[in-house]
C-alpha cells in the first residue's frame, strides 16, 4: 500500500536506500536528456517526464521507485501520477539532483 512508502524522502534517506538496498530500489531520473547529459546520479534510469506514460508497463512494481528531477517539482508530479496508476512503492526525492550535488557531490556540475 502507498501508505507504507512516504510521498517524499530527503536525498540522504534516498542515498541510504540506494546504498543499503540496491536490489530493491530503482532511481528514476525524469529530467530531459540534455539535463541528464549535464550531470547524473550513477545508476539512475533516465525516463523523461513526458515519456513516463509510455513506460508505465515497463516500470517494475516489485521495487521501490525513487523519482527525481532537478529540484523535485516534476518528480513529485510523476510520483503522484504513478501512485494514481497503481504503483504503491513510489517516492519523490525531495530537492532533486541539485540537493544531491550539494549533499554528496560538490564537484558535480550544477545548472
């Protein structure tokens, strides 16, 4: 059930899940391809926001999906969309890749 998964997690909580449960979590980057080329989190699956509806049947329902974008607005919309379409284990990464860079990778290119 969706209530077992928070709507949002901080970048620290998200990184902890990725580090401790890598087989149970999938990080989905919903930014545009040109944004993904600027910087990315290793292991993130790039699916631009506008392409999510076409990929809904290919997204795993047996993993906790962590959705992120630049600052967290688009990814929150995608999280809500996926929840409305039957995904219960889906959470937004609050602050997005910008917060990730500030917290974990100060050398990461920012925009």
